[in-house]
C-alpha cells in the first residue's frame, strides 16, 4: 500500500490482496490523514485485485457516511 498526496488529492495504491486486515489498515490510515489534514479528494487505485470486492464497497459506504469529500476507486 502506497499513499501519497499531490495536487490537493490523496492517492492510495493498493497492491496487496484485499482482505479484512488490509482494509482495517487502509481505514485507519486514510481516516487519520483525512481528519488531520482535511483532504476532500481521494483516489484509490486497486492494482492486481478486485475493484468490486465487497470489502472495498464497505469502505466506500463508511467513507461517505463519515465524510463529504470525493472518493474514486479505480
């Protein structure tokens, strides 16, 4: 998992297999960064995994329940 910020957007490259442990780490890191730096635009790039994984959908729902920013999963 690589996380970087540029041009007012937080980019997350997920190279790992998506499971509950990875998703919990992702949630903690992204939500902490959003809370600390007030970032509204997030792009999650799923590399080598299933973009339609139910765990990703759960993360997206939780994000929109907590925040009003823009989240894109590629």
